[in-house]
């Protein structure tokens, strides 16, 4: 039984857009069995199955890398979303799903920010 999601996803994002280059790799027998299982389940040829798996793997690698860089404070939220190739909203959902804390304020800093912002808003409103 062919999974229409994999088939449509692959053809929408790779079928006509990319120049295909040959790639030869040696893989363990266990991975070859997994690929063969996908081929049978999805009804794909081997090359198409391997391309789809590579793209899914690269996409997941991008997400994991972006989340780790964000978690360690090495990149901004926007840069992490860019690395993951997701919109800001999609990346926010991903960070939430994976319980990644990226806002790093100590309670004292939050209190200070709050006081400064309320002080500014009061002084601005008193001008009018």
C-alpha cells in the first residue's frame, strides 16, 4: 500500500526542482533491510525511497541542530528557525513540542524589565 503523503511530499519538493546527482555509499545490512521494508510498504523504487529518506533525515538533522544551538544560546530564535528551514511560528511550535527553553531571564531581570517598562509607560501617558 503506497503512502500518498510520502509520494506527494517527495514529488512536490524534489521531483521537478532539483538536479539529481549520483551518490554511492556503503550501508550496513540492517539499514538495507529498513530501506527494503520502506520500498515494499510505500511502493517506491529504491532510488526514490533513499532520496525521500535522505531528505527526511536532513530535515530532522536541521531541526535538531537548530534546537540545540538555540538551547545553548549560540543563535537567536530567528536564526535557529532559518537553520531549521521553518517559519518562526512553525519553529516556535517545534521548540514547545520538544520542551526547549530559549528565553533566559532570571527573576530579577524580569522584575527590572517590568519596572522599567511600567515606568516608561507611566511617564509617556503623563505627557498627554
